[in-house]
C-alpha cells in the first residue's frame, strides 16, 4: 500500500504503544515519518526499527508540554522532510490517581499541557500550511479516562 507515499507525517507520543505502531504503519505505507517523544533511546530504537524495514523516519526529542520544544521539533522535522502533511497528536499522560481534593495542581497542569494544550499548539503550527496547500490531515487520540473519571 502506498497511499502515504512521500507524505510527511508527524506523530507525537511516538516512542511506544499506539504512536510507535502508527509510525511503523505509516512508514510501511510510504510516509516520511517524524517521531516525537521524550525518550531519545526509545525514539532511536523506533526509528531503527522503521528504517530497518525500509521505511523513512527521523525523530525529535521533546516534552510536548513545553511549547518551545514542541515547535523546535516541528521546525527540525520540516527541515528534514518538508512540510507536515499529516499530524497524529497522540502524546498523553495519565497524571496520578488521587482524590479530587488531594490532586496536585502541578500534576493537573502537566496533564492539561500534555493531553490538551500540546495538541492545540501542534494543530496551530501545521494548520496554516495545510490550508495554504489545500491538503492535510489531523488526527488526535484520546483516552478512556475522559469517559471514566475517578472521583472519591
């Protein structure tokens, strides 16, 4: 299958799980894939896996909750593979399990930056180019935790 042939797709949360599997699938289908996550070692391993299968991939290390770091990896990715034509905003964190009244404010802020605000920043970064080119796709994953809150 080559429906993604030559298209540059950027995947956040790409070092493990759904993000890594998606990056591999996109590369198998011809995409040039930019992987973004916090762990350089797991990103390096994922890119080696993809390129070992004949795919085209590179990575950028960033905490997506840090806007400057996120924008930097987008700039680097576009320098390597050209404009981002597809975004899979997949990075997420579970925070902690605690009673609502005991939930730490800093953890709450980090969850919002990672799970929500980073997707906004990423979409804001790629959408103008997609509109200009009249081409592009954005997919954002969520979590079952949004449907099953834990309140004590």
